[in-house]
């Protein structure tokens, strides 16, 4: 149980275009999902907390207009990287918790974004 | 962003040896989680700790929630080649759903 999927697993886009990444909890409902960014050989940095039916909460330094988050249902959150630039290239990972308190977080397999 | 201090940063050990790594912080945490991440994949949850002093095992893995709630350690006994990967601790900040991640321990096992 507690499986989280992400789509796509890899995406290459041109500078200036937008890319949407989906995060789905497959066998549980998640009121809260989280989006992380990970640079090579670095730890996970929390970007935002995605709440179903309400606006996402962004971490300091993360541009909300750049990284649009929509949590349309209890099993789906999307991250859209708008007007992507090469510096947005990274590994983006989502996580979700099956419990209200978010005690255990289960991660998706990640999405490798490359902006050319 | 915030990160936990995790040590060691990397380890090279012989197959069969035991491994120990830990995370420390100046902040108090409600929950500690330990993850393993393979290259190009998302982290996989290994152990969850919910109470100060709690000691929990999962096969060859044992983790403890520090009494002060500011630290945690993970032990791996009798390491095998498939233990290779990066291990992260994550602490849940008091009063939030958010987790702060450790800087990671890169483990390599020599057969």
C-alpha cells in the first residue's frame, strides 16, 4: 500500500515553455501532498505544501507564479513549471501522506526535468 | 532552506559490516523518518519513529528517536551489496506537516 506515482518520469523541454508534472496517490487519499526539488548529489528541498481544495503554501524563496501547484482532488496534485529556463532543470519529487497528520510520507519516483 | 545535520556524509564498508549514521538538529521534532534513495528514483521509507526514546527495527535496520527529540540514528547490521544507496533522515517540525531532510549519507558496500 501507500503507492505514489508521478508522470512523466522524464521530460525535456525548450526554454520558455511550460511543463506539467502529475503526482497521484494510487491506493490512498491524501489531503496534503508535498513537492520537493533535488539537485544532483544533494538533499531534498521542500518547495511547497499542496492542500486539496485550497492554495498551496510555498517555502521561502520559491516563486509561486513560477511553480504553479493545483491539488484538484484527494489523489492528484500537479506542479506546472511555467516559462521554464535551464536553471529550472532538476529532479522534482512529490510525496503524500495517507494520514491527516502527515506522519508518514510516501514519495513518488520523481520527474527529471531538463530545459534546453 | 532548512536541513538537518547528517553524518557521516559517505561511508565505504565491507560486506557484512555494521553501519551507523545519525542526524542532529537544534530543533525539536515530532516524528523522524528514515529513507533510502537509489539513483534516479524517489526515496523509499524504511522506518518511522513517533516517540522520544522509541527504538524500532525493520529487518536488519534499527533506528532510534533521541530522548531530546533533536536527534535520531539508523543502524544497518550485516550489510549486503544491495544496501548501497543514499540514506536520508527527515524530521517533522512541531506543529506542522512539513519535514526537513538531512544532508544524506552515501553508503557503498564492497563485496
